[in-house]
C-alpha cells in the first residue's frame, strides 16, 4: 500500500487514521473558524440574493477568487432560475450552459460548506453556480467537480434548508443577485 498524499500531492507522514476527511468533525471545525480579517469586515454585505420569498446577504470572497468576484460583479443585477441539484447532494444550482464568464479556476473546492457559493467556469460539465444548503460534494454525471468559492452567505442562513426544499419540491425559482 502506498504512502498517503496531501492535497498538493506531497507524501504526508501522518498515519491515514489521523488525516482529515472532508466530512470529519475536525475538518468542518477548521472550515468554520472565524476569518482572520477584522470583525467589521465580516459584517460587510456586498450582495443581496433574493430567491422566491427568501432574502440572503452575502460577501464577496475577493481574496480567494478575485477574478470571479470582479467578473460576476459586473453582471449585477443578475437574474436567473435556480433549481435543485441532481448529483451534488443538498444544494441548489443555476445552470448556465456554455456561458463564459472569462475566468478560470481560483480557490476551487469540491466540498463547500453550507452558505459557500461556488462558480464553476465550465470544462468537463456546463458552467454553473452552486448554492449549497447542507452536505454537498460538487459533482456531475461525469464525476466530481470543483468550483471557485466567490460568495459567502452572511445573513439568512436560517432559510438555506427551506430554500433547498422549496427548489426540490416546487421546482425552479427566480433568483436575483444585486448590490446590497
């Protein structure tokens, strides 16, 4: 049996049993630690997202995905339809077909936490925006995907599950991303 690898494919010296998996409690605690930026910056809401009766406030993840944030901000206000995912678990998505935002991969992840909105620039699957409300592993019928974490919901998190269930049971909903 070979040596375990870290994300950057370097051999790690830790035994496999001590490595974090995306769903281990330690991994979630690590992902949910408060940001190191100041408290006042954490409260800044850059984007208002309206889906059916729900309103969410979100902040740009400019340090993680600067090109994606800049390109998407130029589209605001952005109107589209949001539906429940087919392959990724408890998430909603906005299918964008062959739309090209003009960005590549930045801070790409396959396992976003609830409230971490991803932009997938296309390639193996169609271009899309992923809006997780609970356990999600980003995938398509071709396999696992990774998207740029470009927005984080800061207000309205208590309605994320209700949004997901509404899209699941009631179908496509109007979604609007606009300046806060």
